[in-house]
C-alpha cells in the first residue's frame, strides 16, 4: 500500500539503567505536517532495554488505535525490535515473544503501518522522555525539563495474596503494568 497522505509519525525509545534495571519509555507523535500530537512516557519498574523498547512501540500503537488513527510510522533506535517486527529476526525470548505478539495484534488494527530504525541521535526527544520516566520512577530528579505525564509516581505498593492473586492495599496500577514481587517475612 502506498504511503497515505495523513499519517502519524511516532518516535519511540525505551531504556533500562543497568539492563535490567529501572526502565521507562518515551514516545513523541507528530502528524504528517510536523505538528505534535502527543508526548507520552511511563516508568516500567525493573526491566530490560528490549522490554522497554517494545513497551514504547506498544504505547504508540495503542495511542493510534485508541484515537482511531489508521496510519502510523514508528521510528525507533532499537535495531533488534525493528528487525523482529519486520520479520528479519526471530523472537526467541519468551517475554519479548508476548510483547511482539501484542504489537502485531495492534498493527493488524491499522490500515497502514511502517517501522524504521534510526541512530540514537535522531530520537532525542523520545530518549529524553524515557530518561525522565526512569528518573521519576527511581525517585531521582530529572535533569530534563520535559514532563513524564504517564509515569507511575511510586515504585512500591503493599499488597496481599488472596485466591492466588495479588491485591494491592494502597494503590492501583493500570492493566498490563509489569510488576516484580518480593515476599516480606
């Protein structure tokens, strides 16, 4: 299918300090004329770089689908993820396989989709948003002045296991949030 006239461009970036470590993503979406449509970021807890890159892609795809925008071009500095989405590389890691499946499911809901790899320097604003999300989630003060509007403000919640499920006692998390459980004795 030829490139449509009216498509969005999403610059996405995900990262983890320590890999794995405190992780987050940033997304900047523009329309075809260059007008900013959205800036999104989220802290992801203790994850890998690749997990964060996939979450950034999924975040951009979900935004396009939720806003009923049928055409999206994603620009990412993750060569691995871009090649996996294009089918050049196989997805071997089980967690990434699940994320890859979710991304492909969302892509199928669009009329047009394209993804391309760029070097990190061409993804600066998304990188800054990802770092701001990691800073905010880690309790650090961000050196960037960019806000992290969707970052989860706390890293730790208290909960109890009932009927095999964890119930949070002092907060809530959006569906799909990756968590790590530590048993207190």
